[in-house]
């Protein structure tokens, strides 16, 4: 039976709450065991499975702090949701290989989340506004 938009919202909001509190185990519990995890531009590329997704979340939680996600809008299909959001926080470490130097950071992101029949996230595809990230985190020797 297809998930309702309200059921999808609950799962996505749970996922984002775990991200905001740097809770790797909580985030992984929202994902299907064989999740396809793809953050476009991430050096490791797309991965398959919770264990492989763990490396991304551990790195992200070390590099980004005070995470807040504000959802702007969501579009729904029978087994997927597209979430357009704004991320706000601090670049505490080296997010995306850039020196953060604890600077404030804000960027748009687009999640495409597909759900398994049991309600877990089976596929997470994330698109980040890298132009905004680069503009806010200029590196030594650049503007």
C-alpha cells in the first residue's frame, strides 16, 4: 500500500531530527538495510547499504555543526517525496574538503527520497548548492 504524504513527512522529519542532533545511529535506523545513498558531488560517490552510508554521516557530523534544516516545500509521489530545504549552521571542520574555520554556512538542498514498502528510506539522493557553499567558504588564496 502506498504511503500517504503525512507518513512520508513523519519519516523525513525523523531523519532530519536525527541529522540535527548528529545521531548517526538514529539516521541509519530511518534507512533501509540496502539503501542507495547518493550525495551528488560527494567524493566517494553513491553507496549501497547502511554501513556504507555511515561514513558520509560520520564525516558530515564532524564537519558541520548546529545543523538546522528548514523545509520550503515538498512534492509527493506514490512512493517518493522531493524535499526542497535550506540548511543553516556552522562549517566546524572541512565540509566537502573546504576549510570551514567555524564560519556560518547556509545553502539550499534538494532531497529525493524513495520509500520501501515498510516505510524505510530506500533511496536518498541529495543535491547541494555548491556555488553558495564555495561563496561562503572562500579558501586561502581565493576571493
